[in-house]
């Protein structure tokens, strides 16, 4: 089943006295007719076992899916070996919390070349991510989906092709396609149904269909400059895009069942529901 939901705490969740923290998030998700939620460990994996268990129980009770976002400071292209070991640790800590939450998916940003040659950085990232896969298998994380994300700034690693290549390394990797990032990096390249098809097809021609069909999706409108991503917007934006409707057509035509996570700036709950409605309309027309 396709799933829609917010990333992080939307403004209307924070402002409503009926909700007090993440244990109440499944109620918020259900009240809006949504299905999933993404918990961010962007600034580090700092959560007690007791809190994580309470969150897991709350999500299980209402049958709401939870995914996690690993820390932003992961960089698998760092030439410093100690930093790579730290990055391994950030992933396994995120996966341990994910397991306690009862979730299945962990998103991560693969890294940046820093001041190095991009080809060298990509080669190092490939080698380190292959080592990560081995480490994950050795330590029994095979049942989880680890999702490298397409990135929005030109100076970050994570083009569509780079993420497809990372996923080819091992079946434990499922792509996280952030269409807002792809559009920002391509300076507004996603407009038509065919534009979105080309992105999905780039994964479809190198990965098994299960991982493409069930990909993880981040979707928001994002402002960009010639350097790529500048900041996340809401669905009220009419300048930068991308629009969700053409992607909805592709999801219906390809019979895809991804998790679609809204990363709008403050309106994640509302915008996830807008995407769900657009998707249902596309489904009804097909
Ligand atoms: Zn991300």
C-alpha cells in the first residue's frame, strides 16, 4: 500500500494542546487520514530506550508506520577513516532506534566531496558504502531498508545516478528519491509526467522492481539558486515547484507503492493530505 505522511512536527501539531510530543504523533497522522511519519535524528541519535519503546508502542497501537532520518553529519566520502567509522556508528544507532520504534526504513545523506575532486569522492563513497553493507549484514540488520537520498545542492553527492549506483551495491539499499531536491539541483527540471518518469526509469533500469516500486519518497517544493537547493517551501508556492500531480500520474501508471513523506516548511501534515488527494484523483481517472 502507498503511504503518505509528514516528516517532523508540523506547526499545527506543535500548536495544538491535544498533542504532547512524538507519542501523540500517530493520533495526529490518523486524524488527517494519513499513514506514516518520519522521525529525524538529523542532529544526532539522542533518545532513551524507554522513550523509543513508548513511541514504538504508540505507533503500533494505531498501525501508523514510522521511518527515521539518520544524522546529517554522515559523510561516506570523507578521506578521514575515523570519520567513516563515526558514520557507520550513526547509521547503526539510527537502525537500533528504528527497530525499537518498530519501523523498517532509515534515510541517510551519503555525503559531500568537501574540497576534493568529485570522481575521487564518489569512488571513496562507493567503497565505504560497500563496507557499510557488509557491516549491516554481519550485524543482523538485513530486514531493514537503508535509503540513500538524492540531494539538492550541486556541491553534495547524491545525483539520481549516484544514488542508483549506491543502491546497486547491495539489496539492503532502497533509493530515497527527494523530488524537490532533484528539481532544485536541476534548476526546475521536473515539470511534465515524462520528466518524473525519467527519474523513476533511471532507477528502474538498474535495480530490481521491488526496490523501485517501494522506493522512499521525500516531496516538497524547494527554492533554488544556481547552486541548487536554497530552502524548503510549502505547497502555497507557485514559483519553484515541483508539482505533485505529474508524479501522481506516474505512480498510478507504474502501480508504485512508495512511502511519500512531506518535508514542507511547517505544513507537512496539510501537504501530505493534499498529495494523498491528488493521488486518489489520479487513481480514479485511470
Ligand atoms: Zn534528507
